[in-house]
C-alpha cells in the first residue's frame, strides 16, 4: 500500500494529479515474510453451507465430501481479497481510494451528504487557518460510508462475478437470505443479503477510534502533508488563502488522504493479490485461447464487451484465462523455486515462449531438450502447468494462492512432492488455501508438522531441507460435515498436535468403511473355501 510518507511527497504536485505508486519490479529471490494477519469469516445459509466459521491461517485446508461448500467458501475468500485489491500492476488500493472512492461515495444521496459535510468542515478549517480535530462522529460517518462502498458495492459484485450468478441464487435452499461476517484483526463487520433490494447490506459496522487533526496555514505554498501520530493522523495543509482554487483543491486532497488512511488502517491486511486455480483448470487451460476468443466475439456481437454475463463463465475462470493470455515478460521471485519443483514433479519444465511481435506466450512442455505442445503432454503436466506459470510470473511473498483439489491427476508419490512444494512456498512467504479430497496430501502435510519438532541439522540428515516443516500455528484444517438438523453443511476445525500432526478424522470414516468391507470379503471367501473343501 502507498505509505503516508509517499503520499505526502505526491501531494506536493498540482491539484488533481494522480497519486500512483507502481508495484515494485519483480525480484529474483523471495523477500522476508510479511506479518501474518488474523482473518476470520462467518457464513450462514450460503450455498450448501448452513453455518461455517473459519480463521484463515497462513496455510488453510478445506476437506470434506463433494458438494459440501468448500469451493463456495474458497471463492468467497477470493472475492474478499479482490474487493480490496485494485489493479495487479500499477494501481494500489491507495491509488483507487484516492482517485475512485470519493466518486463512488457521491453515487448515493446519503454517502454524498457525508462527503459534503466533511468537505465543508475541512474548507472552513483552511479558510480560518485553524488547528482542530475532525469530530469523531463525522469521522465515523465517513468511515461507515467507505465501508458500505467497499463491502456492499464492490464485495457484492465480486461474489456475484465469482459464481457467475446473482446474489439471490447463492441463498441456501429453503432460506430467504444469507449472512456474512468478516473479522480482520480487531475489526468486525457483518453483512446480510437483502432479498427485497437484491443487494448486500452492512448490518454491523466496525468503529474507527483514531483521531484525525487538521492544521491549516496561509504560507503562500500549496502542500498537504500527512503525519502518523500515536493517536492517529495529523494533516498539515498549506495554501495561499487568496486562491479559491487552491483552497478547494487542498480540501479535496485532504479528503483523499483521510479516506486512504481509513482504508490503510482497516483493510491493509487484505491488500494482496489473490490468485485462484479452479478445479477445471486443466480443461480451461487446454482450450483457453479458443474460449477467450469465443467469449470476446460473443460479447462484441451482443454489444456487451465490458460486461461478459452472456458467457456465463465464472469470475475465477475468466481471471484465470486472462492471466494465462497476458503472462508478464519478467520472471517473479518464485521462478527458481518453481523450476526446481518442476524437475521433481514433471521430469521437465513449463516454458512460456514469446514470439516476436506477439503479446501472447506459447506454453510448451520441455523434456530432455525437446519442446512438446501441451495437448500432447500428460494430464499431470496439464494440471500443474498453470500452477508453475503463476509461480514463475505472478505470485510474490504476501500474496494468496487458492487451489482447488491440487492433487488432481497426480500419482500419490507426486502428491507427496506437491506437498513439499506447498510447504516451501509457505516458508517463502506465500499464503495458501487449498480444498482437497486427498488423504495422501493431508498425511504428508501432517508429516511436515511433525518435522517442526526435528532440529534443522537432523532434518537434513533425514533427506529434507532445513525449511521443510510447518508450524502448527500457521496451519488451519477445516472439515465440512453434513448436519441433518439444518439440512446443510457445517465446518469444524480438525485438531493439529505437535506430536501427532493433523488428525485423520476427515478421512477416518472412509478408512474404517474400507477396512470393514475388506473383513466382510475375507470372511466370505474364507467361508466359500471352507464349503468347497467339505
């Protein structure tokens, strides 16, 4: 996010000039991990889910039967991050809040009135060259308008887009609305889908307790400088009082600073790229150029290029295809780690070959010095190619990667290798959420929890790297179980023990069923042989 210091420097330019902070250029090596943040979600009557409560850890795992709501919740997480993240290349949340949010606040009469009141207070402060705090009531009115714009408008659109349906279609069968709860650190917000208005509505607002003090002076300069203080924010505003244009421009820029500060205080932990690998990724990947062309042609013919509802492709699928079509030219910080893992998982590598005068990269499988078109490669290569491309070109430490069923098309031995890659990505600062049906994958991850108790030198002697471990505190495993009373699925956190690892209760009933079935078959064949020998 754009720091207040950087914003201070930008604020010295002409009024109305964009405050843009580009994303840093890709680094070859991973940087230190960012601070892990406690993010919790509460869901009621959402899709097949009757009730769910999960805390997103640095590495979160959803397990459970088919059609239990794992993907619903995973896409909700993706929507939450997408609603806070504005532009993958140059536009940060700060840029959007400074240049777009005031306009969005003007979109409704209530929010427009709040902004008008704040602007009047700031202009009076400037005109009288005062030093005074903004009243807490006015701060919270502005803050609530910001929250409503982000959660009701943007999050609602992102959720509908992710599922390629209306919000009303996400209500659990037999219910009239669904409820969402979001907690980031100490801040909580509640939302409910309103069937009457067909929109999300904020029902519980977080409070904003920080003070914001304005200090205005007639210095003949034009400058707005924010300073963080132990209690909150102080904004120094310097203008030439004889210029009405300067006074108005300074007030508008001060509003931008205030909104940015509010956003930074509340949602800074969610300002990260969140990439989603859907379960159907190999099929989409194989046909993504043809699908993309068809979607764009249909949208053009219908005159709906900006809004591709007619395609009925989910937002995660469209985002997935879009990224494959515009791979960056420069590698990212996970490039070398991805190359190492490709050799272990694929016995080769995935190459993005960009031809001259062609913005699209041709994706090929490289094996023993040869390049092979992906349609001739194995299903394992097709399944893992998108993961390695995202790692090589898009993902950075602090970002979030969501993978549905990462074990798909993988032999159990390769599932173990994949688990090691996921652990190494976590050690290098990537946040992960996976949905899985694989007991092999979960058991191997459980072993990495046990390795946390093994000294680094002993891990190396056992054939692991020093970084091959998971701390129990950074891992959260949630089981989706059917509840007969509510006729829906509920979540329950699976225990993780330093000495025992991840409990196998998510798969224990299946193992027990197979064992009992094997005993019955053994008894049957034993009885058959006994009768035959008589």
